[in-house]
C-alpha cells in the first residue's frame, strides 16, 4: 500500500506542475496592446503599453507593419506580464498610411493600429514646385500580406487583442478548478490509504 500511496503522490505532483500553470496563464486574459497616439508623423514618437504578453523579464519585440513597409521599432522588457508607456520612434522613411504595431514574444502576440501622416514638408509643398517622387519601398513580406485586410480601413488606434471568446475563458477557469479538485481527491485518497495501513 505504501507503494500505491507514493505513486499517487507522484502523479498528483506531476498533474499540478503540468496543468496548473497552464490553466492560470489561460485564465489571466488575452494578450493586448494599446497605442497612446492615434496619429504619428514619420520621426515622431508613439507610446505603447502591453498586457498578458509573457513572463516577468521576458523581452517583447515591437514591429511596425504596413501594406508595403515593415520595420522593427524596438523591444520592451516585461514586468510580471506587461509593460507600460514604452516610447518608440517611427522611422522617418515610413510612408503615410494605416499601420499595425505588433508586440511579439514567441507565440504570444498582440496588435494595435495607428495612422502615419505625411511629413510636414510633403503635406504642403510650395506652389509651383514639383512634388517629390514617392520613395521606393520593399516588396511586402508574407507577414505584411497577412495584415493587408486590417490595413484597408483607416481610423483611430484601438486595442486589438487576440481573438478569445467567453467560452475559451470559461474553459481556462474550468481547467484550474478541475486541477485543484483532482489534487484534493488524490490527497484525500492518499490519506485514506495511510489511515487503513495504520489500523
């Protein structure tokens, strides 16, 4: 009986180690990214905050994604699972248009939308002066093409969390509850076996 009790205790420990962190992570919430500025000129600053993007001290990469333009804005270090008010510079060669900023930490991603305006000098050219030709841009990558549909509509930046339905959240919470219940049942059975052995 001692071998059975030890086996159950080992199984309980394995279940808790494997399932509980996953359940807690899922129950915490969907990854999210917020841009403080809705409209930014090339060379201007954008302030970003992210949540549920990983573990404490993880590094998150921030990417600027347009239909025909892509750049890395920089990185942010998480405190717990988030970062607040990190400021990044929009590249001066970014053409005007609607962009997605993506926060990426391994498989965890979140996005926010911003509008990049034309540079002040290009917005109001002097009368009679020819307009400068648009700067050539690199072909769109597969990653950019995946965002083309999101770029089609202009507007103010909004939080664009990864799709997560109430059912997903309920399943996450249920996973945590079932893990805890399994732990209680296994401990109770283990205690009952030990009590029978003592008798």
